[in-house]
C-alpha cells in the first residue's frame, strides 16, 4: 500500500501539562492519525488532523457489539536528540492478530508504523524527558457501521492518539500487591484472550474493583476451565523465578502475547538464564514459596515495563515475595529495557526504531 499521509496542523495548540505530574493516560497531544475503511475502497485516506471529538451515529456498531481492538507502545527522547520507538513492528503484527480474531480487515503494517512515526514527529514537543516518563502511543480500530445487527461491520476507523505519561502504577518500580482471582473468569482458550480487544478488559473490571477494595493493585487470573493454572495479571504478563528457573505461563490461546514479555524472554536467554514457558499451577507456586524456592515475581507490559510483585493473596492465603523488595532480576530487566528504550544502553538486539 503506497499512500501519502496528509497533515493538517492545529491552529490552537494546547497548553502542555506539568511533566512532573503526568500520571498515566490523562493528557493528549495536539494531533491524531485517522485511516478509514470500507469494503469498496479498502483502507484509504491516511491523515493527521487536530485532536478532537468524533461524530458517530448512536447506532454505530462498536457501541453495541464491541468490535474493536487496540495497541500500546511508547516513544522516548534519547540523549542524541533522536526519538526512539521500541519494537513498533511487533505492535502492528499484533494488531493484525487481533484483527483476524475480531473479523476486522488487516491493516498494512508498514503504513501503520509510518503513521506512528509521522504522528510522533509532528507532536515531538509532547515527549516528556523527566525520568520514568514517555509518550504513550495508542493505536486502535473501531467498527463504524450505523447498524443494529450482529455481524462484522463494513466500515472502520483506524486511529492513533498520543499521551505524555508518567509511571503506570503510582508506586513506580516498587513492588505491588496482587490478588489471585478464583471466582471470576477473564478468558478461555478459543475465546478472545489472546487478542487485544476492549471486551477482555471490561470483563476484568469487577474482579479488579473487588481487589482494590481489599488493598490490592491488580488481579492475577487463573485459567477459566480448571481454575488452577496461572495466566496473566490484568494489564501484564507474569514471571516467577523458582530456584534457578524463570517460569512464565505458555501462550495457549487465552493469554495476550506481550511484547515486553517476549523481550524479557529474549534478554533472559541472552544472559544465559533458564526460561520455561509452561503451565504453572498456583499450588506449585505456593509450594515453591513454602520450600524457600520462590525467589521473585514480576509483571511485564508496555505501560509499567517491569512491575515487581511483593505480595500474593490466594483465597486469603497471603505470601510475601522477595521480602517485599525489588528482586535482582526484576531490577536488571527494568534497567536494561528502559536503558535500551531511552538510548542510555546499547541496543544489542536491534529493537530500536529511530525517528530523526
């Protein structure tokens, strides 16, 4: 697909937020990218326009049937003045994996990467430079037919918005408390668990509210059939160091194939550390803790990068991991990935895509 991205710049730039108090996902830059689809033209008219509201019919299908997908990645200012993107081609490949499951037409991945680069370049002044900050990038696709009826839409919008953001968790890199969910189910094999679709996150809200009320930051999901195998945290994949082995649940169709997850696995293998992708029963995890073999636990995701887990609660059985402190491996992974992203460390695995 050889399409030129046209650019319409805003005449009313926004006042930028305080870079020391950004929070996460609260502020949005001056521009957004839009690409339209219909069955006659395919994907057409790639454009960057001033950020603003959408005008959609009340019967628009995304409101009623949830046909939508989204992604998340980040841009960073490097010390050499260039802008770094971390493995953006992986995000666009995952968009098409999600599209396939949600009956959305595939996008041109190269055009999508170019759209991200062009939009970030236009709004480069929105990239914060305070430690721990970044420009969060949210691509998404929504079904736009004005129609009430259960079928795939014939029209769509692919959009990208940008948000200068700080740490995803208020505690930053400090260990978080996680509640293991054994009542509600998020996804099952054959469903949409591996796709990055809004419905997966809506299904997690009730359990997350219950966990928050009990003082826990996130929920760790068990499999939806036997309710005994660990899957993922609400917004993260999860890893456990048991003895000298690092274990993460295998991708069996109900777990999101995280890009940070993949990056951690590659780094660990690069360092010569044993990594296993396999089923992990929650009872095995608790037995390992009782035997003194559960060394550390951490979540991985674009938003938080690495989030050490300091406490787990399974049906009232509370265990403390790594004395509630940041584990050595968690810290090394965090420092390495963020160092590569910011340009402070050499990109030995060729993960960075630069914007001049």
